[in-house]
C-alpha cells in the first residue's frame, strides 16, 4: 500500500476531519469522552483503535501512527468538536 500525504500534522486533526465525534467514537467502538482523551493524548490509543482510525480515514496504519507520533512529540490543543458550540469554562 502507498502512504497518502494528508493535510494534517496530528492525529487529532485527522480524527476531527472524519466528522461528528459521536459517530466516529461509535465507529471506533469507544465512548465519545474516551475519544476526546485519545485526541488529547494519542499514546492512549490501542493498536486496534488506530487500525480502525486508519480504516475510517482510508489510509495506512503507518500514516496514522506517524501523525500520532508527531502529536506526542509536539502536543497541541485538539480542534473544537463543532463550530459554534459553547466551550466549557474551566
């Protein structure tokens, strides 16, 4: 399989591009809150979950793990769930 170049630098951005988080979490067979945790810290993903992300995105596992590694080495604030949605105050 060839590795497709994506316009993303992090796994969180790739997952965000997949659409509504509730549907993505369901497709990954995890709780939506767990998905948020995984997006914040990709090292918490299981290999099985990473394989499912790769399948949903239509890319190789190496692409997904590369994005995860880049995000682990360069932490970011994950993209907001939905534009226009209120942000929780800390």
